[in-house]
């Protein structure tokens, strides 16, 4: 994880499509997020892909009356 200083907070570069799944370092694939949130994301989901994360959210975290649906952009 690369760190950048933003005031008093450590900001990290998060790959939206992770490198383990052929994500790139292109600016469009990077989100700048606070270090603690970034670490929490990886603690919960490691290098899961988007569909795996949605499945985990649906099975464990989201109100069972609802379902998170993942749709590829432009599809």
C-alpha cells in the first residue's frame, strides 16, 4: 500500500480492481482512501473480486430482505 500525506491523515492508494485480478495502476483504477478504511477493506475481503465481495455482503452483512446486485458498467 502506498501512503500519501493529506493533512494529518494517511491516505492510501486502493486498486478498485485489484492487481491479483489484473487490475492496473491507471488513475481510473485507483481510489484514495484513509489508511484505516483501506486496511479494514482488506481485512474483510482480502483480494476477493467484485462478485465475491457482493456475495459475502449478501450472505453475511446486508439485511436479508435486500440483495446487492453487481452489474458490469456498460453492459
